[in-house]
């Protein structure tokens, strides 16, 4: 499976395509059952499946993830959702595997590293909710994001363009950066070269001091805000970043889910 990141090289940017795997840069191991809404979106061909992206459960038959997880995939193949796991190799009683029935790509998404990078996966059979498998909340359409959030995923540990691939789910507390500061950081890092940040529909996290970021394989996974009642709201879907991952001055960029609240709600119970 091939995923999108932006590569900084000699003052310009280009799309960097790399094989997913490993963990969030600067993260730590999650605990079993800590993020019951996190799933692995797996691409299957010739009877074999591998982790391609993360995803987040919002209803028993509905997962949201990044659109590029599908548009960048080979034409032939199918998708499977794996829920209830901490390690990609888990063979535990909580593990659930469900085939994707169909995928809805946001109609404004143009492919590659671009805005509107969000997709809805409808499952062939509903997931059975338990302490290990359950939904994240969707934030209200007028929700204002600030402070600290948590990003999770099985993406590369980063630091270089060669992935390191431990399979345990990673988490990283990360500060939310306002849209203007995110744009300024990207303009500075990329020497004012064009980039696809959309101030209205993207959300960014740091820290800009480096060392913590999403990386290849984290795409489609959740950025969540933990409320006072310990329930998690999925405020972002991991979309793109700068490679090498975790460098100083580079934000991580997510699709802001409340910008797509109506679209998600329209297809929640299809």
C-alpha cells in the first residue's frame, strides 16, 4: 500500500510515496483497550492483507479514514477492517475482522496531498461493541479546537525514509497549532513553495520543536480530544506531513472532522 507525504528537498516539495509501517514519531506504547475506536485498515490482494492506514469507528458499520488510503491503492484488491487489537499481530478474543462493503470518497477530494482527504468506509457486517471495540464521538459542527490532543497509529517511527516496524499501537500527546501558525511554519520550512494546507478544513499539531509527528502508516487514524468525562472526540483524521518525519518546524496536518459533520451524518446510517 502506498501513502502520501510531502518531501522537503533542496528548497522545493514533492509528493513522497512510501510503504507504511512502524509507529508514530516520538510516541509510546498504548495500553490494551485504551483506544477502542482505533482500527487498522488493511489492503488485501491474492489472499494476503497488510496494514495500510488507521481508521476510527463512529458507528457499528461505519469507519472514517483518509481518502488517499484508497485513491493511492492498486486498482485490484479489497479492504478489511481490524478492530479490538493493540498489536497488528494480535490473535486475541477481542479481535474482529470485517470486510469493507464500499467506500465513499469526499466528492471535493482531488487525490494525492490535497484538502478534503476524508473517506467513509461502510462495513459488510456491523462490529460488536465491547470494552475493546467502540466508537469515538464526533464533535459538533461549531466545535473550537485548542489545547492538547492525542494522536494514535501504527505509523513509522520516522527519523529517516526507511520505516521501522514495531506493531504495537502508539500514542502521542501533541499540542494543537492554530491555522495561521501552521501556515507560517509550512511557508518557512518550504521556502514559500505552494502547499495544500486549507485554513478552513485542516487542523495542525506540533510541537514545532520537532521529535513528535505522524508518519507514513498513520494516515487515516484519529486525532482525539479527551473530554472531562473521559470520552474521546475525534477532532481530526491524519492526512499528511513532511518527510523526514519529526523534523524541527514541521507540523502534522489532519482533516478537521467538524468541517465535514453534515457529510458524515448524511452517510452515517446508509
